[in-house]
């Protein structure tokens, strides 16, 4: 299903600061910045196993859009 009010976002390399500032930031235009988090330490640290070891005991409420019902799940 298509919505005529949606527009695909452009994407640029995050290292091109001048292009980002001139074409997107100054014009308040959304853009996808590719490569933005490649050196972020969490990229190497965060994994399913990491979250399971830290938060595996926590039950989190999940709301399903169609039914609005809540169920508790664990990361088993």
C-alpha cells in the first residue's frame, strides 16, 4: 500500500560534512547518514548474547498493534 504523503529519503556518506550541512541541515531536510556508527563501540559490544546475559531475566511487556494485547516475554 502506498501513501502519497510519503517520500523516499536520500542517503549520503556521513563523512561528507559540508554536503550534509549545506543540503540537509540548513534546509531542515531529512537524510540517511550512511556509516555514522561504524566506529561506535556499541556496534562491536551489543549482540543478542550480550543483552541476554545482562537482561535475560527481565520480562518486558509487548504490545501487538492489531490486538493491543500485552504479553510478557523473556529472552530464552
